[in-house]
C-alpha cells in the first residue's frame, strides 16, 4: 500500500481544546458517531479539493497547544486548524502547497509530530527527508532542520533515508524515524543539527547499510509506517506489511527484539484478519492517558484500541469506524460513524481525531 502512513505523536505540553469548547463527549463508545468533520461541509460528502476548507487524501495528524496539524498529502501542504475550529472550518496556518525540495515545499507529506518546544516535524515522503519547523511558524515559512537528504536523494546509511513515513521525538529531543522503504526504524540523537544528522541506533536491521525486508521475526520489519513512544521510553512500531504492531522496551539498543506483538498470535505469524485480535494494514498509533494504544487499522476501515497491560495476540477492547470487530465496510459506505482508509490519529482532551484518507476528511470522535 503505497499511500498509507502512520501517526507521528511526540511529547506535547498541553491538550489542544479545553473541555468547554469540546463537542459533547460519550467517552469513545464502541461504534459511536463522529461529532466534527474537517475537509467537508457535512458527514455525507467526501469530494477532494485544494480550497482552504478542503482536503485531498490527508495522511498525517497530530496536535499542539493551539490546535491540530494535518498533512494534506495530495495537495503537498500541511495545515494547522485552531482549537476553536468547527465542522467545515479553515486552517489558520498553511505550509507548503507546491511540489519541490525547497525548505518551504513538500512532495507527499505524511506523518507529523510535535516536540516539547512546540516545533513541528514532517515526514516528507517522496523527498526522503524529515523536516522541522520551529514553534511560531506562519503560513509560507520554511523549515529550519532537515534529517535525510536536502536534495531528495534516497539511500540506506546513517545519514540517508528511503521514503520515511513517520517520526517521533523522545524525551531528550532525539528523533526516531519509521524509514519505510529501508524496512527499519532509526534514531538520530539530540541535538539535531540543521542538516547532516547521523543515526546512532537502528531497529529492524543488523546494520545501517542494510534495508531488506527480512523473514517474519521478533526483530524484522516490512514497510514500517507508524511509530510512537511511551512515557517510559519504550517504542511501538506499526510493522504494516506484516499486519502487526511491535513493542520494544526501554532501554532501546541496536537490532533488538520486540517483546510484544499485537495483531498476530506470535512473532512468526503474518496474516491479515478482521477480528478482535487481528489487524489488516495497521498504520497510525496514539497512546492514551492510561497507557492504552489506539491503532488506525487502514484496510479494516477502523480505529481499534488495546488496553494496558499488553500481551501477545491480546483482544482489543474498543473500535471506532465499525459497529463491531468483524465488519470492515467493504463498500466504503460514507457516514458519520464509518471510516474509509483511516490513516493516522491523535488523541486530545476532546477525543480521538482520525485522518480519514479515502473520504478526504478529518473526523473527531468525542
């Protein structure tokens, strides 16, 4: 699946919306209706466009103290919506909008992350790089840091990336990258320079110069898309083509093995399933205040939740976008409750925001 991405979520200083401005919350009940939509004028429309109130296949979403950021992928731009936004609303900041390798341009931007200083990290997929925009960025501004190539070149090394999908910032300011076409996750230590960052850790490969998709095991990836870090420093990675999500416990080290797998019954299984235990093209990830994990389960057209403590092959305990654990909206029905290709998600005090890729919209489940 060449267009999917995962969620990038990092440490943020506060939730985006106060309770007084949130839609009425039902506590994320199984199969509930969304309460707010962006990119469309209502819940029964899904056309694409490049207007300020439109989206075209959004693939990434995260939040900061002032609102939410969305990667409007096919429009090659990243949009920020204020916390006061209502259904059908427009962004207050627009980055990019044209294809190119300039520091104010993107080529297929995907996952997003916000760091503790309020800076924004963007996985610039087809430019084989991660871009950083400082706190206070305004419409049309340029990035101030680049991880990977400054010219768009791909590669497999301590410096180069190959179609990165996502990034997450750790407590020290270092950055983990889901380097999808190199079938690895790589870490760049703090402080991140303006350009020319060197990785110091790799997962999914035995060295920084290998990038093949290995046999299914506890230490290999095939097209990793989503990546997120727990407060403990442990890491979750969406191992998308293997239909699973892998957990790596802190302290993290080179080529280490995962200790938990979700979506499969073992570390050597790799089957897609529409069930309470199975996944089918998992992409974005978000953790909640109780240590639980939300996964955007792309081909199952749903967001699915697993509660802590985690165990190998465990059951999920909540699902949004579907009324139960065994349906998957095969006809891509458009409605207020259903999803079509959910690609990324982020959890705020108002609820769960989901980038609904195929429907060209972002929806909020309160």
